[in-house]
C-alpha cells in the first residue's frame, strides 16, 4: 500500500508538471500575441502576414535574443563605416577648400604686381578669384558639417554598442540559466526513472540481478525493495524540486526577461538605423546645397540679389568683359606723361679745351701723353662718337675732316665738345666713388686692356688695368682661400647697404638698378674689394637698387651656384615633400652638408632676407616674392633641366626664409 501511495504521488507530481508546462505554453501564446500586436502590426499592415508570423516565431524562440544581437552589431558596424566615410570626405573637402583659398590669395598677389596685366583684365581676374573664394567658403562649411555628422554617428554607435553589451549580458544570462535548470531537471528525471524501474523489478520478484551483498552480508529481497523505495522517494523529491525551479525560471524568461531583452534590442536597432538614415539624408542634402551654392557662385540666377556678389554677374559674363584692345591702349596711354620734349637738331659744338690753337699746340708739346688722355685722340677726334654723330648726321663729315686737319697743323678750328654726358671719360652727373674711370664709347664693344688710361675726377693721370683681385666669376672656395673670409666682401658690403638704406624701399631686389652703376660698382670690387665702404651712400650713387642688383649679379656669376650642383637634386627632392615640417628638416640636412663658404654665405644672406621680409608691409617683399627673385639665382638657372624646376627652386628658398631661425638657430 505504501508503494502504491508513493507511485500515486509521483503520478500526481508529473500531472502537475504537465499542467505547469501547459500554463507556460499559454503564457508564451500571450507573449506571441503581444508581439504580433505591437511589433508585427507594420508587417500586417503591409499585407505580408506570413513574414510577420516568421518574425514572431524567431523573436519568441530561444534564438531570438542572439538574432537581434547580431542584427544590432550589423547596424553599429554600418554606422561606424559611414562615419569613417564622412571623416575622410570632410578631410578631402577641407584640403580642397584650403588649397583653393590659398590659390586665390596667391592669384591676388600675382595680379597686383606691376609685371602683370591691369585694367579690365586685372579687375575681372580678381572677380574670378572672389568667386573661387566663395566656393572655398562653401567647401569649408560643407567639410565642417560632415565632420559634425561624423562625430554624431560615432557617438551614436558608441552608445548603442554599450547598450548591446549590457543586453547581451542580461538576455543571454537569463537564457543560459533556463537551459541550465532544464538540464538539471533532465538529469534528475533520468535518475528518478532508473530507480523507479529497479524498484518495480524488485517488487515484482525479478531475480535477474542476483543476490545483493552489503557490508553486513547478503540482503534479503525485502531489504533490497525497501532501499530502492527509499532512494526512489529521494529522487522523486529532487526531480520535483528541479521541475519547479525550471518552471519558475522559464516562466520568468518567457513572461519578463526575454520580452524585455527583445524589446530593448529592437529599440536600439531602430534608434541606430534611424540615426544612420538621418545622417545619410543630411549628407545628401548638404551635397545638394554645396553643388547648388557653387553653381550660383559661377552663374547666379537672373534677377537674384546676392549680398556677397551685388553685381550679380556669372563667370562667363566676367570673362567676356575683358577687353584686350582697350587694355593695350590704356596701358600705352598711361606713359603719355613720361614722354619728353623732342630734342633739337644735332649740331657741332666747340670743346672748351680747344679755345686757341696756341694753347693747344703748347699743351700737345708739353704733355702729349696727358693730352691724349684728356682729349679725344689726335688721329681722329670723333672716334668716340662716330657711331652716334657721324651715323646720325652724315652731312657733318666735312666738318670732321676739317677739324682733324686744323688740329694737326696747329690751327684753331671749332672744337668738338662731344656728348654732354661724357667728360674725361666720366659722366658729368657722377656722384659716386672718386677715381672711377668709364670706358670711352666707340663703334666697337669696349674691352679693357692694360694700355688704356683715363683721368679721374681730380684730374690726375691713372691707368685702367685688368682686375687685380677679381671677385665676380670666382668660386666661393677660391675667394675663401685667397681672402680668408667665409663671406665674400661684396656680399657683406651689399647686405650692409641694403640693411642701412633699403629695408623700406618698395620692391627691393625686385626692381632693377641702373645698369651703368652696376657695371661701375662691379669693376671697383674686381679691383680691390677691401677699399669699398657702402656705409656712405655716395659710394653707390645713392642707388640702393643697384646694390641689390649687384648682389644678385654676384650670385649669378658664380661658377658653381650657392646651393651647388652637387646638392641640387637633394634640394629639389626636399621641395617636393608636402609636409611642412618634413620638408624643412630635409632642407636643413642638405644645407648642413654644404661646403663651409657656401654655408656661411647662405646663412648671412638668409638672415638678411629675413630682415627684408620683416618690413614687407612697407617694401612689399614677403618671403614668397623674395623666393621668386632668388630661387633661380641661388640654385642656378642656366642649365636646361633646371628651367623645369623653377617652381621647386622657389619653394626651396621660400621654405628656408619661412624657417630662418629654425635652420640657423644654433650657429
């Protein structure tokens, strides 16, 4: 009877488990109905009921949470990918806009230079630049918007990733607890079934198992049956408790934890997808705005009032307003005020030194050599002006011949005064260093020789010889070995003169000096550079532009350029580097490898040019303008391949000037 009661209790417990499972099934059905009512309404509204049933079956199953976690991971990855695209596109747009703005700035500077076209071309060219500036502003605004969208998407993805990790821990943890409870219940059931079968065999008298021996000897059938019954009851109690625990956890999972996790994951997926879609819509809108804005800059709508461009002209209209013929006429007419009055007819004038034939003959007898230096040669008193007077006025040839005949026979013909700008071989307006001879003009080019002589301003006789200590056309190494000075004297004197008198001269190193002044100053340095002192402006004719031209001429005449042909490829390769810091460091390394005279001369020149650019607000010579003037001069422009590298040469000098104290700080 006791055995029957225990079996009846086991049957009732099993019935209770079945009833509980049926209740759980009803709970899951209610959960399915709620999901179908809340989440699947859109699918049903679209008429795809089978799709809604499939979605509902997946969401309420054991794989529902895992499926949604994978879907949320895809949404986050897509958001991050589009955010990276926005970041790269923003960088490209910003670089393009900044480059366009820099191009406009350089174009303005080039258009305002006097060596470029002005008038209608200059005005309309600047207007085209302003259009590009507005396009650059649009690009910068577009890049800023993309950058902001990139940050918003990254923040959204980070937030959703954090929520995904939390829901993964809670949702999958609840699923695992239910699986563990069901596994424990299954083990308890298997143990319970095995003991029940053993007890049934022992009760019905099945002797297949044989006698059972215990510690105190063999057990009787009654003892065996009692032991099995006791073990079966314990297993039954354990199995029943495991079933109730599994029921409780599964009921909590189906009615609370799983719906909450599914709902939260769906909400995260929806927010992530909606945020990504919103940013993509903004991206499309910003692209349309950029293209439309640039289009309106290039070609405004007719009748539209634009505050930034009140003239409301398209780029086509601006270009068509350039009048080449009118620009040419306006340019030529601007020089009308500089046209001088016409000179009178060329006439023969008597030279003051030939006042009397008696004085002339005595002068010739006493000082024949001095007379040859002070007057025109006796053999032909018009040798110096034959290319000017005789060719321009053939009718005066008889006067020339009669003058020669009279002078040879001691008569006193009308003396030829010659051109007013020549007096004893020196210009009458001479205001520079004393004792500076000027070669006589003749029909053939002048070539100095040791036999030629001239008279200085003080009237004393002096002989014009070839260069004693030449400076121009001599290598820096030879000058250093000869003069024992790392920086040549001509460079030192020219830098000193410009520092004292030329820092505030507009266009210094860009405007050319007087060619005759440069020639005379060059001959002085070739004679003896140690006797030159440019602290007195009279010594360079008060013409600081000629001093600047002389300095550039010295560097152009060097047999090997200042930056040397050997290091030329290294400088050009360094100039091609886009990164400013890397380019500066590479140029610094090349400069450090220069020979000592070249390095010292480059350092002195760079520090001087840096002082010039510090006064660019007055002299209009910034680092870029100075680089244009000195690029080919310092790197060499005579050879063929160097011509194609003119832009890179300018960039080398500009980078050096922009980083003067970073390159030469420790010297």
